């Protein structure tokens, strides 16, 4: 409903306009009436109408003066003049003050209707345009985080033209002074394939959001700046010293303290490990792209420095320091490995691996890719030897597939060595079994490990494999082949038997029993116990106590 103010010094005109015209049919409601321009303007200041229908001639303030005031202070208000036929000069003035239309006295209702149709159409269009603007403002406000992130990404990827930076920073309301000193950090989630594989898409997105949120809160506490997701599992931070810290503490000290808190808090609250690369300091937003490259390069060095670290550029040795001592992989190692495997000599096997990985560690400029390629060559050569010796089996082939996939996924030289060494040790043991005709006591060793550690709820086949120097897939296949049970089935059997024993003793509470055998969810334990025994723990206790 549009609001109308009627202004005329003749009461009969005001009364007639209110009483004999159907304003509501045009979506108009009368907000009031005034007998002079000065009274009308006071009313307008208290409540702004959408439309003013005003006489031209009035004693104190005429309609022309009133219109000028309205246009100056409330330009959105539409004005229609009502005048006598002898007011031609006044009407010329009315058109100059942007009146939308005029009608003559006595007012003809059909003429008034025609004028109002045009005015209401203009008001509808103006209101729709205002609504569109308001909706766009809301959408812009809602999309501001995305626009900020897009701009921050452009700063570290390709850079932004200097003439555009100031205006865009102001528009996006970012606290990024143009010529301040800055650092870039890169936060890389370690073991990303493993982290993603155990989570649903919803949980993965929640994890990335949580990482971003924790990092931003810590940045806000210790420095100024912004953190944002750059790639899956990788977050970048643009940082600068805040005013509270400037001049009080060494910038490098604050930066490393922040990086340490980020690493520690992510491990504490989200149970994930991250490696953080820190760039050198630069001045100005235009240099952040090079900063990002430095921080990313620092993170890449975790292949030999290890994961869950904070790596700064000045902590890295330059390639020149290694150029004199750099050693390529010697293929004579293949012959030594083959000799150790054929002899089933595990000690010799480990000695040769020590030499190989010592050389790879000196080849730092070549990075992880070179080390991975060397290990794949060793793996293929070992597989070929097993074929030649006719000691292949379905179980070993399945283990080989797992090893191949793991070599491609691992992020550090130490992890790659562990995978390769476990496989070669298993191959060495298999060859020894083939030579002696004896079956290894693998099943008993695995059972002993489970019997000792059943209370550890985090015990996995991977942990067991490490203790017997076999890959998880290989140890699972051998255990199943020899015992007829999977490792998981045997572990559940041990835990349930221990639970039965404790349930027969009334001093133990149900949830204590649950935790004591390695389960953290009593509901899950109840379902599992019933599946294994046919009754719930409480029914079992009633039967035996």
C-alpha cells in the first residue's frame, strides 16, 4: 500500500478527494492531509509518503516551494499538482521541479484515475528496482566470504595488478595494508589418502571446515591475516604482525609459535598430523605469489625431513650443498638384493637397503619422485626373482598389489622404505620357507600379539603386520589360510571371551568391561556380544551370577 498526502487550502477539495475517490483500488492509502505547504512539509519530515497531491497556490508556502523542498530532501516522492485553469505560469514552474503530472480543478475523477495509473506504475517499477537492489545486496553480503577467498587465492597464485589491489581490498573489507610486511604459510595434511578414505564426503567437508576454523582462530590470537583452503588437504595463510605484537617480540618467534600451535591444536582436536611450510618475509601484497611458492617448496621437503614438522626456508640446505656429494642409484644394488633374497639372508637384505636409502637421502634435489621410482624398480626386480624361483602364490600376489598402491601414496622416504622393507622381508621369509619346507609360526605369533594387546582399542592389522615384518594384506591372507579365521574374527573372539570372564564377576560394571576389552561404544559392544553369544551382556550376567 502506497502512502498519499493531500495538500490543499480548500477543505472542500481535501474532503472531496478523500470521500469520493476509491484510492484503495490503486493500492493507495491516505496518510493525512494538510492545508498549506509548511504544514505538509512538517508532516513529511515525520513520516515520508510515497505520493503527494498538492495544490499550486496556497497562502504561506505554495506547492512549487513545497515541491522544491521535497525534491531536495526526499527525491523518491512522486508529486502531482492540482491547479486552476488560470495557473499556466505556475504549471510551467511545476514541470521544472520534476512534478510527475498535474490535473485541473475541479478535479475530474477519470482524469485523476488515468494520472494515478501512470504514477502507480512508476512507483511499482521503482519499488521492484529497490527490491532487486536489496536482494543483490543480501546476495553480495552472503557471497562476500567466497569473493574474499577468491581474491586471496589470486594473491598467492598469479598475483594481482598493483593498481587493482587497494580498491579490491577496500571493497572486500580485508585488513591487508598494501605495503606491510607479510609471510605465507602452507598447512598440508599428512597422509591425505588415509585421512580421506575413512571419512564420508560430509565428514571430509566438516574436517576441512574445522581445520580452517581452528587455524583462523589461532591467527586472530597471535597475528593478523587470513587462512583459506587452496587444494584438498592444503590450506594457505597470509600473515602479518598485528599492532599489539609489533616491536614487542621478534616476528620470526611469533610466526613459529603460531605454526607450532596450529600443528599441536590440529593434532589434539582433530587427531590429524600436518606439515607446515613457512616462507621468507616480503613487503607488499604483490609479492605473495613468490611467498606461496617458497612455503609450498618447504612443505615438499617433508619427503626426507619427515612429517608433522614446521619447515622454514632458512632451515633448508640449498641444492649446491649436496651437488658434490649427490649419488645416483647404483644398479649393482639390484644384484646384491637378489643375492640376499636367494640366500634368504635377512641381515644382508637390511644392509643393502641401508646403503640404498643412504644414497637416496643424499639426493635431496631429486625429491620424492626419484626415490619412489627407485623403490618401484627394486620392487619389480624382486617380483621377477620370485617368479624365477617359483615361490609366487595368490597371497603374495595380493600383497604385491597392496604394496604397489602404497608406494604411490606414501609421502616420506621413511614410509616408502618401511613398505618396501616389509615386502622384501616377507619375500625373504617365503623363500626360506620354500627352501626348508617348514611353515613359519606366523599364526602363533599373531595370536600372541592379539592376546597381549586386545585391550588396545586402536590395535589394527597394520600394527600387527609391523611386529611380524609383513604387509597388512599379506599377514591377513597367511593368517586366514593357516587358521581359517580372519585376524579381526580372532580379535573379536578374544575380546568376547575376556568379557564373559569379567561378566561372571559382579565387581565389574558393564561399561568398565567394555573399555577394558578395547571398545569405547557400549552400544556397539552389546550388539557384537549378542551376535557372538546369542544373548546380551546383561542376560549373560544374570545367567551366571
